[in-house]
C-alpha cells in the first residue's frame, strides 16, 4: 500500500526531531560515562587484592587509622604534609616510618607511644593483630634505607 502524501510529509517533519533527540541522548550517555570513568581515576583506596592475607588489616587500618595516619597502600592521608599545617591529631606518616608487629601492637594497646591523642585499644584481638601484620608489611616502603637495630618492646 503506497504511503499518502500526508504521511510522507509527517515523516519528513518528525525525522529531524527524532534524530536530534537521539543525538542528544547519545551525547548525554557518553558524557555520563566519561564522568564516571574520570571520577574513578582520582579515587584512592586499598591497593591490595581481596585475596591478600593483609587485606583485612588494610581495611581495618583504613576504617580506624586513616583519619590520623598516612599510608599510600590504603589511600590514607591523615598526617601533616609540613610542620606549618600540622594539627594535634596528625599521626606518623607510615609511608616513611617503618614499624614491626610488636611496635604496632604496643601502640594500639597503649594509645600510641606518647598516649596523648591516639585512643587505647582502637582495635582489639585478632583485628589488632591483622592491623599490626599489615602495617609491619607495608609501612616504610618510601623510607630511606639505612641500617637499624630491631627493638623488641615489652608487652606488659
């Protein structure tokens, strides 16, 4: 059945509107996809595989310690970047400061080494050990390599 002149005229009018709307929709979808991808590029987070034996400690560190301490492995930026912008709650920068398991457990139990700001027992039990093992493994990765002596602290 041949198309009538009226239907051909209607198609001629609607076709540009349809294509314009489709172009706007496609452009909007493309821009939203770019925004999502670019937003993810700058995000910081845990840079360990979920299958890593240190992953649980990384999550706990991120949840309980990242507000005051810096450690690139978990995207934490809680330490001061220079002395002029330092505040009371800035903890050590663990990118440069190397810790061992005993030191971390001591600090967790006792509220750091000075006992001034860090809460005591910020994590306990298996969680404290997971954080200590994670921090012992990943702290100090950017530190200058100099000879040092291991010090074992009393756990009393």
